[in-house]
């Protein structure tokens, strides 16, 4: 009987201790997708293009004022070009949504999940996360800066890591001025 009570008491003590050391969830701040903006910039030998794509959802996690995590979902059908007009605009947007690039019909969203945050000053941190494009997930590291319920970041993405090889000089020879560079930029301005 004493052995049973002792075992029960120890189990309760260790159970409470284990529960007490569980991390406490931080504050979740939802991103205002209407006031946030994601701009893309792609480059080729003979110039480049740029445009926008909308966030579908997103949030940042904080412990006090310290960023600790976050998750963002991008609505790929909203991908548009902002540097062209008319037929050329429609042609580029259609091509970017095709299987040569983002396969939007089969992959309606892309996603970024922050896995670690290392602050290097009061407002900026080096962030590592998992970026999923076309169902392929790869790690990515970038700097994020926070100012008064706003966050900004620029991500440099190697499209070939996500099976987007169209006119890549890394995979095809003799493309000349038709070469499209492997890296593109995402400039993110978040409001939360």
C-alpha cells in the first residue's frame, strides 16, 4: 500500500514537473492579407519582369517583442505581372502559371513555415524556414525586420530547387539571351 502511494505521489510530482516545463505558447498575430504585399522579381539575360502574388493567410508568433515563428500561405492563382500590359501581360501570366513554371492548376498554394529565428539587433532577425513550391519543400534563410506592426523581408529563391528549369542556364546549353536566371526575389511587406 505504501509502495503504491509512493509510486502515485512520484508519478504526480514528475507529471506536474513535466507539465510545468512545457513551453508556453506565445502571442499569435494574424497578418492582414489585404494590407500586406508580396512582390516578385525575376531576371533574364535580356532584362526581367516583376509582379505580385497575394497572401491567402499568415501569422507571426511572438514571445513579448521577440519573433519566434510564423506561417504564410500564398494564393498562386493571383500571380500577376505588373510591368507589362495587354497581350504580353496575359501571355507572361499564363506561362508563369503553366507547368513550365509554377503549375498553378495542380499547386494552388505555396507555403513558408518559419522554423528558427536568430535576432541580431532590436528590430532584425535571421530567419530559417521551410518553403514549399509545387509540393517541394526546401529550407531557406533570410533577414526579417519588424517596425510598428509591420514586417519586411527579401527572399532570394532558386527556382530550380522546385523543379522550375525552363530556360535555366544550369540545365540547358546555348540559350544565349533567352537564359532566365535561376534565382528570383520575393519582396514581402507584412501588416499585422
